[in-house]
């Protein structure tokens, strides 16, 4: 089953025929690595569940057409991730859809078990570019069409269409005209 899923992902990423939906909840995969003959990989597409998070869900992953993935990216699919057409992921991009609710001086593990994790879905529009080492955190639920996220940036807010964001935390530094 896993071999079939990997072949299907490779086919659709490489041939760019049509968007596809990967429902991790229907697989037995914990982690997997997928590599094409040109070195494109999706590394550590993973469900984020453990005995400490029994309520954590497994999200769905949707790729549009002509998505370009350089070497390695990490997609936390606790929440759903929808990726539009013509999106470029540079090396080591991380999309995070969950967070731990640590708010007091109580032992972190105890808070984790009591407060559980929170998660959200994210939608990435068409023609979005993620620079090397960009990190997108759970607070971000939408990255609209034409956005550029600079290298080594940590995006904590939703940008608007065609904006350029960079820094830690990322701030709007310009617009595509």
C-alpha cells in the first residue's frame, strides 16, 4: 500500500497531471520519504500523534499542479494543508499546523497532557514562493496568491496577496508589482 501511494505521489508531482489528495488517516504511515529521479524529496510528511496526544488528528494533504519541492521540506499534517498551483518550496521549509498549549510554570509534560495540542488548517494559494529555511507556524491559516516568504523567515501572521515577507518574526517588506 505504501509503495503504491509513493508511486502515485511521484507520478503526480513529476508529471503534473492533476491535483491530488493524500489522506494520511487512511494509511499506516508514520513517516515516509519520497524521492524522484531528479532529487526532489518530501521528507517527514508525518502525522503528529503519540500516546501524549490521543486527540490529535491526522490531516489531509492536497497538492495542486506544478508544485516544485527542492531537496527536503517538513509538512506537519495534524491540520489539513492545501497547496495551490505553481508553488515553490526551497530547501528545509517547515509548515507547522499544531502547537502545544504551555502557559504556566507547571511541568510542560503535565500541561501537554491536560491542555492537549491545538491545531489549524492552512491554505497556500497559487504562485507562492518559500525561501530556504522558512518556517510557517500554526497561527498562519492562509498564504494567498503570489506571496513570497524570504529565506530564514518565521511567518506568524497571514499575509495579503502578492506581499513579500521576511525576518524573524516575518514582517511585510514589500509587494510584487
